[in-house]
C-alpha cells in the first residue's frame, strides 16, 4: 500500500535555510545539508527545497546547494523557486533535483508545463500553487510571493495545469503560510476532488494533529517547515502519531 | 572499486543515480557507445522520460543489440523505472512502439480511479526465490507498470489498485520499477548486493 508522505520543506536563500511568515520577515534556520541529513535520519519521505533568493547570484548559489544536498540525501528531492524556463528545470535536475516545482512561470505560460513534462516526464513536473481565499469555497492564485493576484480560480487552474502535464500539485494556502493555524482543509478537499494527481498540502501546519487533518482532508503528502526546524517535533514523532491514528506511513 | 557504466539517455536525471552508486562504493562512467555497453562489467539503464523517447535513444545509438545480449547472458545489468518498462515488448504509453522484448509482456497504465502518477513509498514483498530483493519500502514515481511476473524471473510485488511487479531479478540482472537510489538505506542495500555480483563474462 502506498504510504502518506511527510515532507520537511527548506526555504533557502543564499545558501542558508530561512523561514518567514507569509513569505516575509525571514529567520535563519541553519545549513541546508545538515538539515537535509537530519530529516532523512528522522524518517522524512522526501524533501522540498524552495529557493527564495530573488537575485541571479542567489540562484547560482541555489544550484550549488542542490548539488550538495543531493550528495548527502538518499530520498527524493523536489526543488522550486525561480524556475522560469525548461532550461532552468534542466539545470536543477542536472544538479540533483528529482522533481521541479513551477509556480509563477506556469501562470504566465502554461505551455511550460507541457514542455517540461514532455521532456522530463510528468512525475517530475510539479505545479506549485499559492492559493488565497477570496470567498467561502473560492480561492485565487497569487504569484510573486503573494504580491500579485492573478484572477485565476485555483481549482480551475489545477485542472488546466494537469491537462498540460503537471504530475503533482504542491498546494500552499497563502493565508495560512507560517501562521501555525493548520492547513485550509476546505481547500485541500476541493483540490483532491478536482484532480487525480497527488496533492502535497502546505502552509500553516503547527502540530502533528494539523498534519493528520491534512491527510484526512485528502492530501497524499503533507509539507511542513517550522514545526521541524525549531525542534518541536521530529519527523519520527509525527509519523508515529499518524500511525496511531490509522494512517499508513513508512516507519 | 566497481566501475559502473551508466547509459546516457539524454533526457534522464542521472544525478541521483550517480549519488546512489557512489554511496554504494562504486564509481560511475557515462556512455552511449555500443562497444562500451557490451564491454562494461556492470551497466545501468536509468529511466526517466517516456517509453518511445527511451527506445528511440537506444535505437539511434545502436544499443538495442548489445543490451539484448547482456540480458541473454545474465550479465550484471540494472534497469531502473522506465528501464524496467523498456525490457518489455510494448507499453500503453506509446502504442505501436516496440520495446527491447526481453519480457513478452505489455506495460499498462494504472487505472484512472487512482492518483496517477504513483508518487511515494510503497511496501514491496519478494516472492520465493529472490536473491537480491528483500522486503521493504521503496520509492516509486510511475504511471505505468508491469502486472504479470514473467516466466524465468523472480519478482517482488507491491500493491497500488492491485498487485504489480515492483522489481524482478534473473541471475545478475535486476530491474526495478522503483528507484533504489532514492529508497534510503534499504535501497542502498539493494544497490550494494547487485554491485557485488561478478560478471561471468570477464
């Protein structure tokens, strides 16, 4: 039986792990390689590395970080942030990413998903969506770290992106990111019903209970950063809790 | 130290395979040359990408025959993910395209009622007679799979909307639908056992 995945997320800027609230106010949370090794030992099923540095120089540093993390890691690695072209995707894959997350660039040009999926396969073409709640049961896609509303409906966008070639969706509830209030469960349910690719829940998880809620709302994988970075819970703690509550996990 | 030829496929992400081999104590070299593929003691057929593109690359580089020969002679060869599917006769992914035909079966897509691709860790259970394969969680990233265990091979199986071939072995040939290089210490153990196989042709 396929197990639910626990995915620690490393937001990386200029070679360091950082974490902010609603993408602002970044705090230093250590070395990416050390973090990656620790999480693998704790039983992480996969790792997501998001390059949140905004400059070309930061991006080059990110490629080096990906190489170093790849060398230290024997579980899958997804890398996102700043992927603008098939060439960017290829650079990340060659550096050691197994999957590439595409966000803003896919909104600007959905064909990019098609190009990357055709060249490298759907299984490594991950659509990253930042969703902002605009009304009960309705969410809009926001890009550029929440600065821009696109007017796109999240559910429709996910369907279109899957038609283009997205093989998995990393769904972040922008309103919840870094707030520690738990995932937006209605959003997760709407996503799980709308598409049949795997869904990674992201944004707002603060406790093992939140992760359990995410799984029960239909997520195939749950992503979290803060709860792992500051040592409140290990990945192992979370998996044990999920197991006790009837969720299949790899222990 | 084992030197392992990794077949250059043009599209596949090889960094993880290389990292896995190095952790297992081997050193990789890349080639798409038929003579080198025939001569290598250990060869890896990696697989990311589509069935038709994979076969086209093998045909264009004249690798079909040397690979078929390696399999016929049971020489240490590891096929990963799409690599396993290429051993088959055909795939629903690209109807009409012939595979290497080592296994007279067709690879089929997971049913639409499941989340596809299958992405994540699934429990694999070896059937009796496996020497390399052991029980454990393996990391999968696939939309197509082989259902029937081919005659002459021993297999390990996993379940995703029904039982399928997670991996299979015959002599020194190992074909994995999952990614051993991404399957943690368990996958590393499998890579090491395969690397320990001697090439009878040497």
